[in-house]
C-alpha cells in the first residue's frame, strides 16, 4: 500500500507525544504531578454503569428516578446530574425531557468512541495516510475472521443483501449509507466485540472525513462489485480470499481518495464533534 503509506513524524507536523502509562497510569502521574483523584460525579457515573450491567438492563430501559438515585448513591443533586451528563456525552444514556422522561439506556454507538479517538489522533499529529494504513490493517483481518465463522442463518441474513446490490435503484444518500453499512456488518460478524468497536470507530472517522469526499454514484460499480465479491467469499467460508479481496478493496478506495486530493494523506486528522 505504498500509495498511502504512513507519513513520518516530520510530515505529520507538530503533535503531542504519545505516552504509554502502565500500572494505573503511574507513568502519567510522574509526568503530571497535578493528577487529581476522581470527582464525585465521575465516581457516580461509574456506579451507574456498574448498575446498568449488574441489573442486566437493556437498550430502552429507564433508569431509576432522580430521587431514587440520590438516595442510592448518596451524592448531591449537582453531582448526580453531572454524572448523567457525562454518560449522555459518551452516548451511554439518553436523557429525555418532559413527562415520562428521564435517563434511558442507549445502544452502544462507536461514533462516540470515534469522536474521542479523533481528538487523540488530532493532538498526536496523526495523518490521513496513517488512518488509511490502520484501516487497511483492520478490515482484511475482520473479513478473514468473518469467513472463518460457520455459516449460520444470522450470518447469511446479514451478508446476503450485499451479494446482488442494485445500485441503479438507490439514490446517492442511500448508496453512501449502504456501502458504509457493509463494513459495519463485517466488523459485527468478526465475533470479537473489542475489534468490532475499535474498527467501527476507525470506520466512523473514515466515513466522516475521508469517504465523504468520494462520489458514491461515480464509484458505485467499483464499490458494489468489490462488496459482492467479498460477501461471497465470506459466505463460502474462504478466509484467505476474503482477506485478499478486502485488502484490494481498501487499496482501491484509498487510491480513489488520493486521486481526488493528492495532498490529503499528509494532512492531520481532524477532530469533529
């Protein structure tokens, strides 16, 4: 993938150093003596998350009332509301206003992880060439893992729509969404939730900041044929072929992006809220 190899630190421009901080962030503590203990709101947010898991709450379930949580967590109203705002900002809860409202359990959305990740990428000076390189490392591996899974009804239902995708019957917005859903489906089929979330976070950044520059109508044949071939290899249980086809697909997408913007690879990844 020489066309979009990682840029050097000089090419990336100024960025904050990346520090590995093992053993409870001990290394970070040594470099930052001002590190503070967690606030009451942060501790409360952690307890709410523990209770969501402990009570086996599912998406859409309503959390206890404010008064019930004040009694349970024994914190101030201000700390409780700040805790809920923190969880809302991370997409863990939805807070609905008005009668019947309150905090509800939200589905895990890797877009929130992508938002935080893109901030770290931006501050480190990471470039779009490095993002493309990361995408090329993750996606073929996931396609291979998905192909190794036994073909089940669930797997077939998720992959089949991409086998015979009629690009002519969809408008531009639908094409863009469906083409990007393909990568989300493969991440989900990988069978590894950590890989799924990490890859979907990278996918979100790719979609929002790189793939938006491509014309899905102009690229519809290339994208749909690539997706159909990869989908067939996954359903046929051919991991080596699925990896190879996905690798070529990522190269083609990266080359299409860099053809439109030859200097795009050297630009710093943006942070977008």
